[in-house]
C-alpha cells in the first residue's frame, strides 16, 4: 500500500488509537516474554499440514497456541496432541468453539491436552437486551461444563459486541450477567478499536474479566454486514499503538497475549513470522 493511501484509509482508525493512547499507564517498561497465536491465522495451511505448520510457528517463537475448528486437536488424540506440543515447546492454552460444540467430551479432552480455556468466537449481533441476557445465561451454562473439567469458558468479541442495543452495549450486558468464576473474556483489541471503543479505558474498568487478548493490526475500517470491520495488516505497519495498549492490558491483569491475523500483505506464514519478530522486540 502506498503511503498516501495508508494515511487516507487509516485516518479514522488513527483517531481512535490516538484517543486511547492518552490513557497510557505510568510505570516501568515491560515485554511479553511468552506470546502465542491463534491458529486461525494460518487457516490456509492447517488443514493441509497441521503438525508441520505448528512446528514452523513454534520455530518463530510462538510459545502458546489457541486452536479452532470442530477438531481442535488436528487428528491427534489428547495424549498424542499433548506429547506433540511438548516436543515442539508449545502449550495449547485454549481453543475456539461455537456454543453448540462445547460438550463434556470436548472439555475433558481439552483438559487432558492441558488447555485452560474454551472460547466462543462468535454469536452475532443480538436484537435487544433480553436476547443478550439469554446469551449470558448460555455462557454461564457453558461455564458449568468447563468448570466440571477444571477449565474456564470465555467469549471473544467482535465490533458488534460494542454496539448499542436498547441503550446498552452487548458486551456490557455479558459482563454484568455472567459469573466471573465460570466466564471470562478474550479481548480482540482490533475489533474493539474498529467499533470505536476506547479499549484502554475499557480495560481499566473491566480488566479483571479479561484473561486473554487478541493482538492484530488495522490500517482502516470499513462498514460491512452490519458492523465496523477492520482492514488488517502486519503488526508493525498499522495504526494501533500496541506499546501503549499492551501496557494498559498488563497493568490491569491480562494473562495471555495471542497474535491473530486474517488478512496479509503477502501470505499468512510470512505475516506470522513478521508478527513474531514484532512481539519479540516490543517494549511497553
């Protein structure tokens, strides 16, 4: 992308990032010593060669994986998966799974592999507050399933989660109507910024509910299918200042930092290598 196009397309997002940046916490600089990635970032490669792709990611420096798909262990039984991950020096911390796929069997297998979380990645915009409250009830029920196996259930936001309905944001309904012992949240910072949310202020107020985050970069925002969607790029090239944003996340209790990227200047594996180098050199 040419520089003039970047400046033009990224102006709205840059305003959001700069506004959030005013809330930088004071204190000593830090780093993310152990960062991970959402395997959906290489969804073009995983079905073809899951083990080989995970080995490449481990070689880049990713120490944590978050899986996805109906088979989050990629054809391996739990014991095989745990051994494979240990051999490449990675821990699978979580997996994404739609609500109807969260069962006792999945939770038991996830616990055996060593996961700590099962995350719902998508629910869609809800029409009113009552509908959001019903989703919260479903989240608490999913939390019961996960708790039985020593896991925690979590929800990964999109921009619609921060849209107003009946005078309140859906994300706030979920935060206020879920049991913290059963339900946590995974903050996708790119989606929250695309929604116009002041992500840093949000973390300062509700950081105790967010245990994982998705780190991905945007260059512009476009309305699509009823929500504000980020146009993505490599972590080093967009408008979100992660030196500031991750410091606030750290200061407010964030536990796990996971890179995710869904659009690439060249290809997925090149972008993931670039993102790994960005994370290794990031000081906040």
